[in-house]
C-alpha cells in the first residue's frame, strides 16, 4: 500500500450529506474480540426477522477460510482492490474507512442508504475504530460489544476458527494485542452495550432486544465485568 492511500485514509472525513443520512437511520453495530461469534449472531438475527438490513462491508484483504469454508464476495464482505478503495475515498463513497492489519475496511454509503430507504435497522460488525468515527458524527449509532463467556472458552473458539496448527505465533500475538486494544477502547467509553455470548439463542434474543431499544442496565453491568476479566487475563498473556 502506498503512502498516498494511507494519507487519504488518515484524513478521510464523512461527507455532510452522509452524516444526515446516518442520523436518519437506525444503525446497530456488533463489535468484539475475534471469534466472539459476531457473524453468527448477525446472520441469525437477519434470518429470524425481516426488520434488519445486513450491511456488507468492503475490505481489501483477500477472502479467508472460516470453519473450512472460503468467504464469498458480496456475502461476508465486498472484496475490493486498493485502487477501488482509493476511488471510493476520492468520491466520498465511504461512511468510514480504516486501516486494520494492513488492509482497508470500510462501510459504504450505499449500504446505509438501502437500510434507510427500506425502513430497517442497519446491522453489521465493525472495528472499534469505526465506532469512534460514527459516534463523532451521530450519537444515535448503537454499538454492542459481544463477549465470550470466559477466557478459556474464547481461546478454544479462537483456535477452532483459525486452526491452531496453521496460525503462526506472530499472527496469534497480533490478534491478542488487537483484542486487548479493542477492550481497552470499549471500556473507556460509556456508550457500549455488552452481551456475553454463552448460548446462541439467548444471545440473539438479547441483542435483538437491545437493537430495538430495550436496554437492561443490570445485564450490561454484568457483561461489562466479563469484559474487564478478559482484559486482565490478556494482560498476563501479552
């Protein structure tokens, strides 16, 4: 990636017309450490109800295998090349775009427009960096941080997803560092809702309630404790 594209990413600002669109759209984002189950929960929500518009983000990273199945263009992500990403930046085609692990990730304006026009809740997963960008321009955006029930369960899910025999030590360390940074960022903000993904059906139900504005202070505080515990355990690992 050349320095010109990095500069455009670093200086990109959401166009004013897009800010108005965001404020007029119900938007829910699932955030969380790798292998917390974000994709599974989002897909189940969309399957259970027609009231959601599943936002498909753009990325310049290549498709990868999840549970042995190769990701498909237009399903998990819109897979684009660096030139397309740069063109979208130049034309104001992103709501937000960030560099993560050397790849561009972003949400297109077109996806939010479709959700708005359909009168549906726009939902997808996103990095914590993206949440910060959205919240700077629209405080109606609702981030839900999905958590594994405990450190041991999380590590087991992580290794199952990425195949412990194939992931190298440096990549593993990088992902754990990213998880630490995500938890630190989320816990420093007061606008995150937290959900512990112990049982899929229950998790989907709770996320759905939150998405429709039914918040529980008690449940959120309990889940926040789990987030702090994960962070403490990561600190001993890194």
